[in-house]
C-alpha cells in the first residue's frame, strides 16, 4: 500500500469515528395558508409566460427552480447551476448543472431542459435575450454554453435575476408529451413544491417535494387563497383562517399591528409605482406637453399619501429605477406644489384644466390610485377611474391596450438597464413611445464594458426621463404583510427587496 493511499484511508477512518451521524431532515408537516391580494392566474405557474412583473414569482419560487436566482445569499445565487464561468473575451457563459437534480415526475434535469426552456421562453425581454445569444451549445448532460454575438455585460442580470424567467427550467420531455395546454393544466417543475390543485382565480395548493436538492421543505402543504378585499384578508388573519396576509394598508394595517399575536412585516421592494402618461406620444393630446405632465406630478402630496396608504413604509422617489439597484441615480421626488401645478397648466393653455382620459389603476392599489386622481382633479386634471383584475391589467398594459394615464408598478430585480429595458426603449414591454436620445444612450451602454462609463450613460438616461417628466414616479413600494401566531419563519425577509415569501423551503411553523 502506498503512503498516500494509506494516509487517505487513515483520514477516512478517523473521520468516520470523529464525525457524529447527521440526523435526517424531518419529514414535512403542517400547512401554511396565504391570503393573496390578487386574483391568482394559472399562467403564473409557467416560467415561459413572465409578464415582466414580480407577481409570477409568488408561485414560481414554489414550483420551479432556476439556474441562478435571487436568494438570501445574493441577487444571482447558483441554484440549479452549481457554478458558471465567463470566457476572457466576454462571449461565452458556461454553466455546470448540479448532479442528480430531478423534476417532480422523477425525470433527471439535464442541459437539454435548460436549452429547451430558454428557447421556449416568450415572456418579457425574450426578444432581447434571444437577439443577443448566437448559440446555445450543449457540451454534455451537465455542461451548457450560451455563446453571445458580442460581449454583453448584462447577460447574467437578465438571465439570472427576476428581470426574466428564461433561466427557470421546465422538463422538455414532459412538455413535449402533454403539450402546451397540458403543461398549463398540470405544471411540473424542479422546485420545492409540486402542484396539487388549482382553482383558477381562487386557490392554489402545493405539496412538499421531498426530493428537492437544496433541502427538504419543513411545511407539508402550502395554500394560496385569493382574497382581493383587504378587510376580508385582515379578518381571515385575525380568525386564524390564514397564516400570512399580503398587502395591508392604512387603518387596517394599524389594526393588525395592535392585535395581540399578530405582527406586521413591511419591505421596501424593487417595485416603483409611477404615473405612465400613455397619451404623451399623441401629438393631439394635452399630455404631449411636458408642463402638463410636470403639473400632474406637482399636484400629488406623496408624503400624505404614503402616510395614509402605507403607514410611511414607502420610499418617495423621482426615479423609475429603484435606488438599491446597480447604476440607479438617486433623484428626489417632485415636491407637492399645487399652486405651481395650476400655473403650469395655464401656461400650457389649460387655465381651466382639461379632461385627461382614463386613469387605469394597478390592482389592488385602487386606494392610492383614487387618491392620486383626486389630487389631479383639484389641480384641474379630470380623469375617469378605471379598474381591472390584476392579470388582465398586466396583459393590457404590456400589450399597449391602455390609454390616458396608468398608475402602475413594476418590481423585478436587476439593475438600471433591466428596468429601463422594460419602460423606455424600443421593444420595451411597457413603453408606449421612446425618446430618441434615450434610445441612443441605451444602445451605447449595452456595448460599453467600462463600468464607470456605462454608469454615466445610464445616469444620463435617468436624468432625461426625469427632466422631461416622461413619468411621474411616486414611491418605491412599501409592501406590508401580516403574519399570524402559528408561523415561526414566514420567509418574508430572507431575500432582499422581495415582496413575497421565499424561499418556500425555509418557511417554518412553530413547534
């Protein structure tokens, strides 16, 4: 026996005596029920259907998994990918998959599934991603390369954060077997929970997948129950019918905070809420005039609105890019100045105000949206309030079907470039029009590899959008959640800026 082999065997023998046996993970038990503030759409169970909002990740984190995703350890934490590397010329990203990962149906997850999921992705920013990638090359069952047409510093930001869900993996063989409609009816993923039942718009039930690679979930069953009425959500939490309630505001949130055994947990998320002046690109619309758009912004008392609706948890801002994201420019919110708002309207030719069309409100933020409409009416801008169901609203906004003004919010992670890509450039899912200077600067920054120069280009874009009042940012959302007495770890503060519980495998009930 060689000395080296002998040392290795000795070490193994010593370790076997020195290391105590590791207890197996406890079997999942119990149930946690969420009162969800929106109508639950089944399409949010399919990573290919991402709308560019944070909403789908409420369910994606339960059922599916991604090569990289925001986790407590970082904004693009290795998940299904054990590791990744970038070639010296900036053109090739190579991922090494974890060994032995399986989907809920027992199929082994391989690079075939990764390539299939990328090619199948048709959600927000799909065209951008696919235009940048020259080839997806499978090296073997665990190694895959994304070969770009030119160096692009934001590939990981778009592919490995919630800016898109192109990196969330579905089983190729299963999808091809059951078809697209079959997959929507019975989704299969590689996440910590598998789908048990879905009542569209009403309830979703998930059961722990004990073969999940990261850890065995502690809770056996998760139930997402749609309770769009805020009073109903709070009452269900107080009765113990639900364990976690999303989106509590104003007096209702205060009442929950005063209730023994309940607690409030608020997060400043990546969601920036703003007024999107859809008709400013119409030469015949009053919204075409930047003075009119600035008047609308000055007419809003953001501080009072924040106190009334969000208990002061929101962060007032003048930028559509959240300040915590890379390359964000900090811009103060426009002040509340109704007198100046009226002067600007008079200068623009509307001394008696004008009819501004619809204001479509992002549900369930009707309270904030109606208050904003009232502020604008006081200044002389008369709007007709329009409300929609959440999934329909996001689709209509993204498809360019909404006119007038939209009060909405978008909350995926990423950086300034990913946020601007959604709102302000050609091909952006939520852009009604584009400022030529912004388009030029954005195209330049995509090719710029010097970080300092790139930051300045992105800052220029943010200054232009603010100075020309293209949008009227209101706040970085303060999302308030209520938690009941049975829950020890609701996973509501584990991933920075994430509004929902995640990772779900970390949710725990009290003993």
